[in-house]
C-alpha cells in the first residue's frame, strides 16, 4: 500500500487515468535492473526512482571520473573517485527515500549475468559496448525478462523494447535483439565516446526515453517499442521508427 507521503509524492501519476493508484502500486512492487550508471543509466535511474519503482539494481564496476560529469548527471564533482554504484545510490536516496537501491559492483559477464538478471522483473541496458548489449539480450531472452535497450553515438541514438518470449496480437513471436542486429561487431570496430566524443544532452534524451518505456511496461500503459526501433538524429532533431520482425 502507498502511505500518505507516497500518495502526495506520486499524485501526478495517480490522477493519470492510464496509471492511477493501481499503476503506481505496480511501480512500487517492481524490481528493475539497470546495467550501467553512466550517460544512459543516469537519467534511467533518476526517473525510475522519481516514478516510485520500488527496487532498483545498479550494475557497474567503474568509478566516477571528471570527464564523466559532462553527461552522467547522477554523479557530481564530489563523487569523483567514488564507485559509480555508490554515487548513484546516494543520489537516488536523495531523490526518493522510498526506493531500495541494490548495488552490484561488477561488470555484467557470462559468469554472473543469469544470477543478476534472474532476481529482477525487467532490465534496462545502458551499457556502452556491444558485448554487454548482446549478452544482456541473450540472457533476458533465456530468462523471459523484458529488456529496454538503447545505444548512442556522437549525435544519434537507437532504442527498442524486447520481449521475445511473448507473442504479438496475431500470435506471432515477438522479435529478438539479433533480429534487428544479427551480428555482434568486432571490438574496436567503432570508436568509443572517449575517442569520438558525444553530446552530453543526447544521453539524457535517450535515457529518459528508456525510463519512459520501462514505466509503460511496468504500469501497462500505451504501446511500448516492441518490434520497433526508434532512430534519433540529434543534429537534425529527427525521430524515425523502423519496424522489424522475427526472422525465424
């Protein structure tokens, strides 16, 4: 149940007919794992905490550096040198003390992915490398966990929602990550953000959209980006959606 302080805190959700008290209860009961407390993970964690998601897990093995602060807005100057999970947990408690934050000071790997993901209802991937994205997608598919995944470049980003364990309205299996991105690129094929740069506000846009999709999935609101890839061109401020299907 929501106490008086929570009813006031989430009042703007509760008056939304599409969310209401029932939807807010679903958010409070939800357990979401966020992979990465960086550029994408920062707005994801902040907005999910503000929305009242009851349990947030944070997976990251990195520490805060000064060069992170241009885009990783969950951290501040006083957190430089601190582990990102510790810094994120401090920020989230300030945002919403009703939210439980579970720190996982590790990198998602083939050895720990199943154990980590199994404990959560939904996963949001804000990682910055292909290996982690493919691993998260494969394990979420195996464990039948919804996945909200995004990636960013210098001025552009992509976003989609994966629930391949479920069928669409016509009874067809929903597509997998490898249906839209069939082959994992080799390491070093594309430059990192440290090499190519990245517009900080872009990660805020994409991470906020990830949080939006996660909230929609939890509360059962609207039409998530299932079988649709959102393409964001930050330079032209152009949003396009491409549909994709299960290949086999």
